[in-house]
C-alpha cells in the first residue's frame, strides 16, 4: 500500500464583466418563473464565475475545446456559450434553425443530469428553450403514447421529434422558440452513418447537418476510437457543407464545443489536423496582461489523502483487469471497520459523512452490496446502487443514500449531490458545507479513469468556504504494473499489510500536474488508433453515398476532393502514400452491400432448417406451400442466381452451393456489423426474476445472458409462459411486460462467489481445420452456429441456452489459442478493455481451441495486430502446424 496526499487544485476566478449579472442585456424572466425568481444570478454564482467559463462565453471559433479539470464547471461554460449565441442572434430573432442545440453525453445518468441542469439554466435566465432527452427509452415511451393507427416507423417518429418536438410529444403549444436535444452517441452515430431505414435515413441526416447551430459533446475522452472518428467525420462534413466560417460565431451557422478533462495525444493530433479554426481553452493557458487584474485563484478541489493498492497483492495474483474487481471487494472488506466509523460519525455541521464505491464490474458492485448489507444493519436505508439494471425509481432513491455503489453508468461527469429530502437535516442548513463526497473507494484500469474518478471527490468550487475544507479520503486499486509506476515515483511503500505501513513512506505529497503525468504513463482507455487509420472510413460509405446522390455529375469531383481530405485525416502520413479511394469505388462497394441487404436485410437469424430445406430444393425437392421457411428459400434462391452470374460457374453440388451461400451471408452480416455502434457483442437479453435482488432492486429486469451465466446460479425457461407459471402467482402472470429483445427467461438463485468461465462452441464438420482457418480465421468474419458453454465446469447448460443465438451470424475475430496473434491480443487487453472468449471448434479432422473477440471490436483489434503476425499465423494454419509461436 502506498500513501500519498494529493494537493489541492486551484482554478482562476473571473472578476471582470459577468454575463449572468442582472443587466439590461440579460433576457427577462419568463412569466411562469413567478415572484422571487429573477433572470439574474445569485450573488454566489456571480462571484464564482471562472476564467475558463468566461472564455467559453466569449469564444468565437467554430470549434471550441475546453480541457479543464473534472469538477470545474465545463458544462456551465458550454451553457454560457449558448447564452452568448442567443445574445448574438437576438432574442427576437431566435428560431429553431438558428437556436436548436444538440447536447451529446455518453451515459443515460449524465443525460438526465444535463437535462436537469440545462432546464434550470434556461428557466433561471429566461432563455426560451425547451430541453428534451432523446434516448431509446424516451423515444419508446413517446412512441407508445401515439394511437396505434399513427405508429409508423421509429425513424419517422425521431424525424418528427427533431423537426416538431411539441407535436411529436403531443404537448400543448409551447412558448419555446428553440430546443436543446440531449442525446447519447448511439443515436448520433446511427443518424450520421445513415443506419436508419431507407425511407428516413436521408431526412434524418439532412436534419443533423442543417438544424443545429450549437453542438456540445461532453466527456469526449470517454468515447472509443470509432466514436471519435464519427465526431471527426461530422466536423469535416460540416465544414465541407459550409456550416462553418473562419471569422466569428456570428457569421458561423454552427459552433461545436468539445468538453474533456483528459484528451489523449492521439485525440489532440486528430483535432489539430482538421483544418478548422479552433480555440483551445486549457488550464495552462496564460492570462493576457490586460486581464491580469481580473483573475485570482479560487479553490476547486480540496486535498485528498490517497491510498494506492495493488490488485496483485490484494487478490493474490498478477493484478490483471479481472482481478482488480476481486481486489476491490477484498479492499472493501478490509476497510469496512473504518468506512463504517466514517458513515456513523456525527459531524458538528449536522450533515452526514457521505461516500461512494465505483467499479468497472457490475458483479463486484453487487458482491460488495451483499457484503455490506450482511455486515451493517443500517445498510438497507443508507446504501444504494446506481447500475445498469437498476430502474429509474431505484436510481432516484439511490442518489439520496449516504453510500452509493455504482458502475461506470454514473462514473463519467456525474455529480453526487443529494436533495436532502427526508434526511432530517436542520431546517436552518442551506447546503452541505463540505464536498458532496467525503470519501471514495474505486478501481482504475487506465490513466483517464484514475483522474476522472479521483476528481469525483473533494469538489469545493461551489462552496463559499471551499478553501477551509479539510482533506477528503480515497482508496484506489490498480494493476500491478501501475502500482510499480507509482511505487517508483513515491519511493516505495508497504504493499504487504495496511496494518503495518512503512512510516518513512507516509506523508508524501503530489501535485495534480505530476499525478496527471504519471497517469499518462498508465494504459489509455480504448487507445486503438490503427482502425481509425485503416478501416473506419468504411463506416461512412452510406453517408457519402447519400451525399453523392444529391449532386450533379459535375459536382462529384468536389466529393472526391473531400474523400481525399478525409482519408488524409484518418490514415496519417504513411497512408497518404497510398492511392486515395474515389467516390466511384465507394459506390461500387456500396452497391455490392446493398445487393446483399436487399435480399438478407429482413433476417435477424437464419434457422438451420432453412439451409437443410434449401439443399433439398437444389436437389429438386420442392417445399410444401405452407412451409414457414419459404421466405428464406426464396431469398437464398435469388441470391444464388446473383452469385452464379458473377462467378460464371455452377456449383458442383448442393453442398458447394450452401458453402457459397454461407460465405455470402457472412460477408453481409460482417459488413452490416460495421454500423453497430456498441463495441462489444450484445449477447441475447434474459428477462430475470430476482426476488432477492442479487442483480438490482427490481423484482423483474432484463440483462445480458453472459453476465447472468458468469455471475449467478439461475434456472432458465425457454418460454414466457413457463417462466411466469414458475415464478408468479396466477393473478400476476399477465402483468409482466416482456421487452421485444428478450429471448430467454430465468430465475436467479444466488450470486456466485467465484464467476464461471463462459466460452463458445462451434461445429464445422464440412471443413478441415486448415480449410476453415484459411477462410475464417485471423480476419473479421461473421460466424454462424455458435453455442455458449461453460469452461471446465461439469454442470452444463440447458438446451434453450445452448441454442439461443446458434442461428445468428455473429461478427468475430478468431485466432488459434497458441499463436502470435493471440499473444498480441493479450498485450492489447489493457488498452482495449476486452476479454477474449474461449472458442472450441470441432472440424472434420480434429477439435482445437481458439480465442474469439465478438462484435464490432473485432475490426479494431484486427487492425492493431501487425500484418506480418496475421500472415504468418495464416500460413502456419494452412501448413497444418499447431505448435505455439510467440514473438
């Protein structure tokens, strides 16, 4: 264990002109604010405007990037930029086209928080905006409110919401002149990549490009390289379409604000290469001499007494990512007497000591929750969970708890502030005079995680006497390599026992800048840029195709020029030596994809019986007229004819025709997965009956199958009827709502102390190992016939689980377990935060084990592995060699 005091952090207070002061330039309060609610700021707010927030208010460049530390008010700075634009436009001139704002945040909890803060900001300062959350759940709820006869395509409903939100939400006439839409990157990505249905994708893309004068993208460091590439593409496309100018914001139809406390070097390089006028607002920026007397230091973060623990020492292993979760559980058990003492303390100010425990692992959070409930009689009222499976009401209640246990669903940018309802706080108290979190226990796999999570504790910027607050407490679990990094800087420590620390190592201090430099040497979350350089442009083919359709032939050279600029941005200096892709080539690739999509686009799965029946059809055995598989057979027949025309050869047998067909289907589902936003494979959803609340505070919730298999003992049911009969009294059986994505049902029995290893199995008796590897291994592919299985566990799986996605084509990157490629995958695990799945494949000649990465992440990882390693493994597979070869 290492002990260090992280020094306080000061921001710069702005003492000059205040945009929120009650002056004639501030819009008047709206009538519904009522008496006593003026449009001006409170004295505390007026005295707490920061220099970087003032700079945001004044910023005129088309692209504004704020990199100030977490907890220092970047969101308020972005809302001040909105206020500045409204004043530039003029309140009387404000229209949806000029004023509509798109606010993108990475998690639903943060979206809800931004909706509340933006709504309050607009209400307080009289801005005529309505604030609307746009997430899958909100869209589904508003869609379900429509009469059945008016329910059309969901893409159409989203179009209606963006163009006429009052009518789409079935509200009374609003006095709002513009709208702030707060959404997640999923919906943004699907619109930008033209992934909605063919009737709506063009209109949605046009709306995205045309309608938003201000776009705010929060927590940019959190997004993966694919997501970052989407934002870069949007910036380049906005410039290409003329939505930027290089003069000032008054002349610019669009301004984009990026907010990030920990931008990576790769992100900086890409942003600096955009060719767009940019204003960076950073902590280290000097204050101009003319403004030197208008700023003074103000405390933003108080000191933090930080203890650093090695996952390897706590978990008795090597400190891998998986072990950090187990280590955090061990640390929570070890620290519980101290934590309980803090939680039961009665400070003189009357406010309780409050804290949080954050982990990347849902299983770890639930194990800690179970442990603390068993140890503390008051836990039922004082401890709450904010995790993915929790329902809205449960999350609202958990926010008020004294100790909050949370997964990354609230990790990014979330403010742990309580409303104090029902806590018995003295009526004379106006607010907690200490930080919202007095202590924090967490794990961290990467440098940005360490800084972001540590920034949750010790926030005193909003406190009138923040400089007088004492230090907060924090405990962090890191991997073994990171621990050695800090140990080397701090000069050692006592990792063996917290009860016998080395006195010579205690009492060290570290400033925040040095801490950030050390964190920069830790792995960077999702630091995978090879795919951005090599293949990400394919994700925008449909968008570029739509642009080309709207252009005259003589304008297409402009699109080729844009394509060339885009490729130069993504591929870097090495790639620029390659011949750039042209629009004509892009259209050819897109046409081939669309030909497959026309045939296969309506299928989410392909039954095994469809292939068997089609083989019989090829052998001239016609199906029955009422055969439910006829839609598959007609599609296969149409596609085989197209394949024959292209190949100009006939298959020698029905077996060969089926191999052609499966290869063609794999290509389609592989390319289709490029437009799936989520990085990991989304396994089938299970509707869970959880009366003991092992998973969440809900009796019924839906969640990921693999998580259930790994972490719980459960009884599975193949049908909703069997599940309801087994779990509910007869009068409740029809009251349970079943989401459409659910394919299995279960009842949880217990939360396992040790997780199971869940793997996959695939049977391909029509191929030898060498044949199969030549066609499917060491490259992204879509595999059909995968079945879940337990690794090294004799308990087995019920048939309904084994077959639950056997009929789906699953995108995957597969490599032999003993290969150079898998050695590279192991090296990439810390960067990409993924865990390969063990895959046992039975061939015609043998059975062998492989490692598989499922989902769109397969493309990113394949791009990161050197081409020479992939080619060497392919050659060895074709030669039948199976001995390990590690670099």
